[in-house]
């Protein structure tokens, strides 16, 4: 009786074909997971900056501002360029963030405030709620995010379905 050791070419081709089908089925769901993680990370960057500005204002018992920054040194540009947290009037730079990664960006940056000031009680200088609408390129499912800041200083994040307002 002859014992075979190894695999035949047909067995190898069938194994590769099955593996290719499994990879093809898994790839779209992985794309969604990656995109969702990027959206969450982008939203968390802005939320962190808003929390830092508010907590610094409370800690220092003085006004702290957050504003868009094209050069990460002073205010100017739009929120897609990045943003900085600094003491009111720019006397001391507290922390710097780059803008959203990849092709993600905020919608309607022209309608967003040029500066948000937190006072010693943690309240903002805003009269109304501001919604930063972070939108992902080639969005799938609900990978977009809306970051809302109310005048009292509270921040919330909501998922948004793709294509609803792009």
C-alpha cells in the first residue's frame, strides 16, 4: 500500500479558491470597521480639545479659548485645518491638534464660530448649540459624526447615517 505525502495541485487550487471567497466576504465589513474607527477617533480629538479648554478654564478660573488654526500657533483658518486651545488673548498656548485625518472634514465650516471661549464657570460664549458635522469620504452605514456643544459647555457625539446631509 502506497502512502501519499503532500497535497495535490487540485487540492491546493480548491483551498486557495475557498480562501479567496472568505476574504472577499470579509473585506467590505472590515472597511466599515476601519472607517467607523477613524470617525470615532476624529470626533474624539475635537471632544478632547473642548474638554481640555473647559477644564483649563475651570482650573485657572479665567477664560480659555479654542479656535481653528492653520499654523497651530495662532487663530485663523478653519476647523478642518486643526485647532488650538490657549488662554484668552493668546498669552499661553495650552495644546494643539491637527485637523481631521485623511479626507474627512467638517461641513459648513463657514458657519462654525471662529472662537469658542470657556469662562471660569465652564460656560461658553455661545448663544446657541453648535454642531460640528464630521463627514467621512465614501461613508458606509453610520460612520459620520455630529459633535454638539451647548452654551453650558456640555459636549455630545452622535452617529449620523451616510448621505443624509452631504
